[in-house]
C-alpha cells in the first residue's frame, strides 16, 4: 500500500526546499560578497532532491506534524530551510531533526 501522506509530505518538503534555494540565489544579487548564500542554495537543492525519497525513519518523525493545509507546518519548514547554510544542517536527517525541533518547541511571536 502506498502511503500518500508520506508522498505529499515529501513533495511539500521538496518544493519548499527548492523555493528556498531560489530565494537564496536571489539574495546573492543583493549580497554578492556573502559566500554562504551560494553554498546554502546548493545545499538546499541537494536536500530538495533527497526529500523526494523521504525515508521511513524521517516519515516516522514527521507524520504526527504533517498536515498539507497547516500554516504551522509551512512556517516551520520555511524556518528550518532558513537554517541551512547557517547552522549545522547539511543532510536530510539534519533538516528533519531541525524541523521536528521547531515543530515541537514553537517560539511565541
């Protein structure tokens, strides 16, 4: 049986990470002397590629949080993507751990 929620979650991650990579590339024109932007964009592209094959272990960590129509989910994915290139978030498991941390301990605005 195919787990469509897992597939939707993977696609949500993939598209958000790809958008974040594009956003970082856009920032490069404003801040051409910041080498972190290019590295972060490349890392985000790699994570987006990896997200398409979301592992069962990662899905297990995320499934209680994932809701396709949740602004909390979308905001947390965006927050986690902003950490790529600036914190120790280099692999998909790193990203998932960061995302779970954000979802588990939201910061009040």
